């Protein structure tokens, strides 16, 4: 019993000695107090830091500000040629008409877009040239109605500009002296008068020139005269035009010189239209 107690005391002494020999490394009090690590991370330095190239300029949004056309117009005109900046709204506003009327007269819908060079009717009953297609340079190609090529001349009647007749409140006369080569029919939609190249072509009644140019297929140099809200006349295949758009003309006034059609025949192609529809000129023009 005594020996056992002795060994127990020896074991306790050895255990205490082992505990006394173990020491813990002291904490880094200074770094802990400062809240910093003993070995902070330092990123490596780059030899060639990235610098944006000076050849690229910052993006600038394009100037998309809409500039409406404020060009002066003749509010008494029958047609309007669309220019840059025109919209249905400002065309209607400048001619003092409603947008609904402008759309109706030109068969436009709410989503329709008008194009530069397009001819719009700004009065009811006017026949405006209609844009049919465009060429490579976006030049509008327009037409009234196709004129078929006529073969052999058929002389039926010789007419004179000296005659006149008043119908529907308008005094009418024959547009040129010469023979009727081809009377009115549903195909030609007009009358072809024969004569000599360069002879006078005259206005069939008082009115205003609403078209003068050569942009209408098959018509060559063409003049359209508006007589009132209902009637207009068209004079095609001229050698030269002697009036311009907007001119006021009198019945019998020379407006052009007779020329040739596409087949080389000297003639005047003459049309009379009522509310835009071709009608037989014999109803009004004296024979």
C-alpha cells in the first residue's frame, strides 16, 4: 500500500513537469491592436499598365432632330409636290385643309408615308400624277393613263379653234387646228389631233396650270390645266412647253407647240376629265 502511493506521487510529479515544460507562443499584441495582419497582401506591379488608345473618340449620338418644311405654298394650288420635311400634317396645315381630306383625296391610310417628289392632290376632284415606281436614283416615275401606240392615221374630222361653246358654266374651244386622227375611246381615254410639228397648242378653256413637265410615261411633254373643282384638260406629246405650273391661262392662249408621240407621229393627245375620270371631249369641245 505504501509502495502504490509512492508510484502515484511520482506519476503526478511527472505530469506536472510536462505541463510546466509546454509554453505557448505569445500573441502579436501590437498587430492585433492595430487590426492589421502581420503579412498584408501586396499586388504585383505591372511593367506596362493598360492605357486606352487615343485614336478612338467617345460615341456621340447622331442628330436626329426632325426639321419640318415651312416652304411657302399657294393655297389656291390644286396639287403639291412633296419636298424634304413634308408630312401629311404640315402639308394639310399649310394648305388649310384637314388631314382626313388629304388622305381621302390621295388614297392614303393612317400608316401611309409620303415620298419626296410625290404629287399630292390638295383640292378635291384634281387628278394628280401618281408615283408608279422609282429609278435607281430615286427619281419618281409617274403616269396618268397609258397611251397605246397608234398605227395608221385615220382622218375623220377637221376642226378649228375658232369655234366655241359654253357648257357647265365654262366656255370651251378646240385645243388646236387640224384633223382628228383618233377619236375618243375607252383605250386611249382621249382624242388625237393631227397637224404640223411646232404648230400652236392652245388652252381649251380658262384655268390654272397644275402640271407642266415630261415625267409622265407615254405623254412626252405634258400640260394639265385645272378649270374648276370638276374639270381639267391634259395636253400631251408636245414639242415644247410654253407655260409653267401655277400660271393662269385663258381659253385660246398658246400653251405649247405640237410634237410627236413615241411612234414618231405628229399629234396632240388631248384628254378631258370630270372629277378625275376621263370623258369624251365631244360632250364639251365643239366639232
